[in-house]
C-alpha cells in the first residue's frame, strides 16, 4: 500500500515535471568514480573470458580423444599433435587480453594452457603453465603471432620426426622433455559463439555452439554430437553433396532432430546436405567414434530423444515421406547401432564401422 502511494506521488511528480523539463529520476544516486567503473569493466571482461575458456577447455578435453582414436578413418586428413593447447598474452583477443593476463599470468612466452587427457604431452610429463623455451634446440617464438609460428614449427618437425625435444621452464627449473607426436584427424572442433542449440560440419572443421554446450548434460552427450559431426566430415557428406562449392557452416543437429525438414527456417542447404541417408550414416559412424574414445554409449539415443523432444515438429510416424526420416525410425536404428558396438566391444573386436558389401 505504502509503495503504491509512493509510486503514485512519483508519477504525479513526473507528470508535472514533464511539462517543464522531461521526467528525470528524483532520488539520489551513488557517485561513481571513473577508476571503480574501469575496474568493474575489467572484472566483467575477465569473467566473460573465463567463461569462454571453460567452454573451450571442455570441448578440447572431449574432442581430442575422439579425433585421435578416429585417425585410421580420416584418410589423408591427418595432422601430428602432442595433445596440448598453448597461448601467450598476445594470442588472446584484444578486449580480453588485459584481464586474461592478470588472471593467468600469461606473458610474451607461449605457455601450456591445457593437456588432452592421456595424450603424448601429458604422458611425457608436460604440465599446465609450463613455459616453452625451445623446440628441437631452436628457440620457440614469443610475442605477437607466436602461436601460429609455433604451430608451423610443429608441422615442419612432424614431416621428418616422430618425437619432439621440448625445452620448458617450470618455476625456476628448466628441462627438456621428449614428446611423441601422434596422428589425429585434422578436423578441428571449435566453439561457435551462438546461443542456439546446434552443431555444424563444413567438411573442414566441426563447430559446437555455446547453446549446445549448455544443453548437453554430460560428457557422453557432447561426445555424441562431436562424433556425429565428425562423421559427416570423414564420410565426405558435404563434398559429395555440394561438389566443390564454397560453403559456410552448415547447421546440422537441429535440422536432424526435426527430421531434416527442408522447409522454412532451416533452408535448403541443410536439407540438401543432411539427407536421410547421410544422417543415418553420421549416426552410425559417429557412435563408433564416440565409443572409440572410451565413452559408454548406452545413453546416446536418449540424447537425440531430448533433442527431438525440444523440437516436436520432427516427430513423425513411419511413411512421412521417402526423403524425410521419421524420428521414431531413427531411434530404433540408434538402439541397434548401440547393440552392435557393445557386442563388438564385449568380443574384444576392433570398433570399425561395417562397410556395405
Ligand atoms: Zn547430421
């Protein structure tokens, strides 16, 4: 009651004031110092950067083993890796640089940001925050462009060698580690800043939206999405369908969950690329990729059920149309794929997708 009386008198006050000088706030506000505002902005940028880093790190942790264990199915689309992410202050986007440097202590030298679980770098004893000093006796680049230059050094070294001698500094101690190079599928899995729940494959890389990263409930669900998108790339779906046409990112998961509806929102490209057969193949090969990385895949069909439930338009009965896979059909197939892979695993067989005879 008191409040409404108060609001009414405020309104009256405003109404009177409008006639003269517009309606301005009438209560006193705190005086804000420039320095405090600048500090707050820095704090918020640090939080935003940290948030993004968590997504990047999570995607790297889950995607690296998938890309490494799928190597024999990626033909010549391979690169050599030690399984570590590096950064220095200049490699961070300008708007975050100051905050990130404060937060991480990153300087001009490249530093280990993350180690893929079980990958050669971790096995050789490299640790997060180690500072890179030299590669095979040559000083590692620092400052602007160091990340790109260092990657080029790795690529060059990998042409002739299977091990790298990496000199690092940890605290005040310098040491040389001998790190093996391993082949991984050269389809980088990257964070897409969009809030929508989706994932993309374009024949060169895989993109997972931040919306999807929030939607997936656990590592398995994320691994299922990555496996599915990677399969679109390794099976050449985009190339087969689009020829050599230049193509941007092709949205996938959402289209798939709607039964590959080529109408309306999803446009023609998704419909053309992700046909019924290609979707079925990405489900099949993708679950092999997921299982190879060590995930228990029993709950994989449930992830697609959750996606379907979020997009009920795609749930159709059998016979909806030859070119439109009905969602129930997809789940029956997924359950069979899970059973096939589990049987192979139990029998100690290599997890390789069955090719058509
Ligand atoms: Zn797909």
